[in-house]
C-alpha cells in the first residue's frame, strides 16, 4: 500500500500492478483493491463516489464483494438475502432469512473487511426487482468490532490461498440508509418508487470487469510457472539421451519440449486476447457513460469466453509445469504448488467455467439463428453464417489454419443447432432440449473461444514492427500454438472437412520440427517475462540457476531441523518403540 501511495496509483488500478503477488498464498486485500474499488467506480453515482472513494483510497474503509451465498453462487437471480425498503424511515432492511442465504466465500470478509458491496434482492412497494448492489458497513471503523445485526466469520481452510480470509456473513434485520443502494444505474426514490436502469444487467458490471482482469492474471501466473519449469529444465541433467554420453539437460528431451513450449506460447495467446478484451471493455465503459449499451452483450460473452479458456489453460499449464519438474515440482519451495492452488480457483470463481461457456453457447446459437434469418449479428459471430473462405489462402498457411478453425467452429454450431431442433421436437420443451445438448454446446463455446484466441495471437504477432528477430521467434511460437491446438482437436477438423488425415500428419511433423527449432529460444523467452526472483519465489526458477544450493538452504529453514531429535520422538515414537505393539 505504501508503494501504491508512493507511485500515486489509485486504488482501482492497484490490481493491475504486482501488488497482489507480494503475499504468495493469497492477499486478503485483493477483493478490496479489485472488485470493491471497481464496484464503487462503476456502480456508485458521483455523490456516493465522493463519499466513499476517498475513504477507500486511504484504507479507512476496507471492502469486499459479498454476492455468493451457501445456497447459490452461479444462479445470481436465486440469491435469498433481502433488502426491503422501509418508506417510513427511508432505510433498507437487510436480512438473511434462511441458512442458505448466508453470504459465503467473499475474500477478506472473515476478518479483514469492515464494509462490503452486498448483492441482495431489492423489494420496494411490495415488488421484487431482483439482485441489486448495496454499500454496507459491517464493522466499527475504529474498534473493528462487527456491528449489531451483522454476524461475521471465516469459512475455514481451503485448497489454497489460505492467507486470505474468505468469510461468511448474515444479517438480522440490519438497517442501512436508502442512499446506500449503489444508484448509478437504478434508483429507489424517497417515496419508494423504482427507477430502472438502461440495461438490466448493468448491476453485474463488476463481475464482467473482474473476468477481464482474471484473463490478465492467468497469463501472469502461467508465465511464472513456465519460467520456473523452463529454467529448471535447463539446469537439471538426467539419464542418457545417447548411451554412454554425459547426462543432457532435460530440456533436450523432445517430450520435455512438448510439455513446456506450447504453454510458453499459451502465455502470449492469453495475454494478447486479454489486451483485446480490455480494449473492448474500455470502449464499452465509455459508451455506457454516454447511455449506449449496444455492445454490452458482446463484451459479456467475450469476457465469459476468455475467462473460461484462460483459467482452464493456465491451470492445466501450471500442473504440467509442476509435473515437468519431477519430484522437486512437488516441494512447496518450488513455488509451483501455490501457483496451482491460487490459479485453479479461477476456474470456479467469478462464474464457474461450464456455466460461462453455456452463456457463450447461448449467444452462438442465437446469433446463428439470427444470421440464417438475415437479421443483423455482431461482428465476432458473423462468420457463423458467412460463406467459407478456405480456398483463399495457401494450404496449411497460418491464415488457412485460422480459417479451418473458423469453419470448424461454424460447422459445430450448425450441427449442434440441428441437434437442438431434433431434441426440441422430441421433448417439446426448449429448456429440456437445451440440457440434453449441453455437452455439445460447451464444445461449441470452447472451439469458438479457441478460434478467437488463435486469431488474436496471430494478428498481434503479425503486427509486430519493432524487431524482425522478435517477430520471427513469436511467429514460430504462434505456429506451434495453432498446430498444437489443431492436433488436440483433430476430430472437429476432420468432421468439418477443413483438414484431411494427410494434412494432420503433415502438421504433426511440422510441430516436432518446431519443438527442436524453438528449443534454443525457450530460456530467452521466459527470461524476457522479466520476473524478479522475489516475485517468482522459487528454489527451482531463480535467475542464477543455483537450484540445488537453494533447495538445500531452504530445507535448513524447516522448523523440524531446529533440533536433531524432535519432540515427537519423546512424545510418541519412544513410547511406541517401547510398547511392543
Ligand atoms: C480490467 C482491468 C484489467 C487490467 C489488467 C492489467 C494487468 C493485470 C495483471 C494482473 C491482474 C490481477 C487482477 C486480479 C484479479 C482479480 C481477482 C479478484 C478475486 C476475485 C474473487 C472472486 C470473486 C467472485 O467470485 S464474486 C461472485 C461471482 N459470481 C458469479 O460470477 C456468478 C455467475 N453467474 C452469473 O453471472 C449469472 O447468474 C449468469 C450470467 C450465469 C446468468 O445470469 P441470469 O440468470 O441473470 O441471466 P440469464 O441466463 O437469464 O440471461 C439473461 C440475459 O442476460 C445476459 N447477461 C447475463 N449476464 C450478463 C452481463 N453480465 N452483462 C450483459 N448481459 C448479461 C445473458 O447473456 C442473457 O442474454 P440473452 O440476450 O440471451 O437473453
Ligand atoms: C477461492 C474463491 C473465492 C471466492 N471469492 C468470492 C468473493 O469474493 N465474493 C463472492 O461473492 N463469491 C466468491 N466466491 C464464490 C464463487 O463466485 C462461486 O463459488 C462460483 O460463482 C460458483 O458458484 P457455486 O459455488 O454456487 O457453484 P455451483 O453453481 O453450485 O456449481 C457446481 C456444479 O454445478 C454446475 N452447474 C451450476 N449451474 C449450472 C447450469 N446452469 N448448467 C450446467 N451446470 C451447472 C457447475 O458447472 C458445477 O459443475 C469465491 C469462490 C472461491 C472458490
């Protein structure tokens, strides 16, 4: 926080810095600096911002984002916490009517936060208007005691991020002023009348913003993991590649290159896609402030797609990096276990991935149907009904591979839409039919998202002008990424007829050549991510390569090594040894 102040970085921009990485196993202030700050910036009106933002900037108020309940995380419309407007006192009464309405999970809620943006069902004049955001003080700003009517606690140890205090929260008819409802987009007036927003999902804006931020953070986490595993693979020598010859660096093994290089490529693919979504988000935010919400659905879908794909790719990539370090990847001091546990949660939070992919699929099906009827569709999905352009590019060129992705994705959407129609004819109910097709629908969303990511990777690399040499290395890396994902999804390309069995064999050959060609670039590529050793926090991945010395030094810090004979010997082992059991 002192660093942020020194560099004049406002709170709402803190999450784009490395400040959250200082605490390795979770930062109890992350939701304060990200979601809470963003909710104030985008959901509060100017008067409310004047009131709370300076206090939050000075950390007088430490906030969190309390939406999820024990009973409902995904289904936001199913939240049970109520905020009932009392016109007599001009207050909202917050209440948790059931055990399932207990707020559960918010980061920092247990012990750190003294305030929260609470999502609750808004009732006024006897009518429910759905989930709305409220600014709620939870603890005394001086003593930090929880306020009467507020029940707070921490939810217990988790798979990871255990230095963050994820919490629970219940309200017992807790009153807040009317003006604590975040009123930038919708309002409740003094007489209790409701003023609706220009788009009814604007109150979900903080989730959209966070999904975009998560895409960036996934590329950073994966970059850390590939840095550790690649440097280690250059230091580690094991086995014989040629009998009788010296043990090679494990990075010489093709299988090791196959484990690492596609994930190095993935860092760039995620980063370039994140930048593209971020640009779109800034445009949409500017349009919304002028009253135009036309592009909001596109941003929602793109942020769902990229959050889902990047969290899945980075989690799998980090686990592959951990396994690529053999036994030493399992030790905490490698840094890889905590990278894994602090990344796998991105698959679940801010919208569970399957659920987000189904949102994408819904958009694809709707757009496909609209396109067939000649209705206008947004640019990113026009391809679903646009004529094939496969023949225009040289066979197996990068452009041809992107076209193969596009046509295969369109083909899968077309097939799945037909299946949906058939299922609808059987079931006579759209929702049952949808559920019976949902595995295929998720595949549609994944292929569309991969197509987007591949396209962004290629177009960004092609636009590099600063250095021919850098562009050339990144072109190889991008080519590897395209081929790698084609080989992982061969079935879709064969089904759509965009690539033949012979094409796939040719591409596979080229992939093996690329692994060898890129091998000398592996260490320079990860060095270029330019992580300080302190930030990597890894015995295996430090810049100087002193892996074995660091592992040994770190072991000396184990509390069990403070004495030669541990207390447990006297307490348990010795009695056991003497007991003749
Ligand atoms: C951004 C700046 C980044 C800068 C980066 C620079 C570098 C960064 C480097 C490092 C960055 C570090 C950053 C740190 C990251 C921050 C980490 C913070 C920690 C976060 C902790 C986690 C917090 C949480 O988990 S909070 C809780 C989150 N909860 C959820 O996400 C719930 C998921 N569920 C939902 O969102 C919804 O229920 C739903 C979408 C699944 C369904 O909603 P619904 O039922 O209301 O809708 P319908 O299905 O009926 O659909 C109706 C209609 O509405 C459309 N829709 C839905 N949502 C939206 C939306 N948000 N916007 C627009 N439209 C929406 C939907 O598509 C339907 O449209 P139709 O046209 O089809 O009718
Ligand atoms: C580390 C961590 C930090 C968190 N921080 C916060 C926070 O700060 N603030 C906050 O409010 N929340 C927070 N959360 C909660 C998080 O947002 C939810 O856990 C998440 O949205 C998933 O919801 P859920 O737990 O209800 O899962 P569920 O929805 O119950 O998911 C369980 C399974 O059901 C499936 N499923 C659910 N609905 C559907 C559907 N419609 N179609 C098909 N399948 C479906 C899912 O795919 C999944 O396989 C956090 C969670 C974690 C793990």
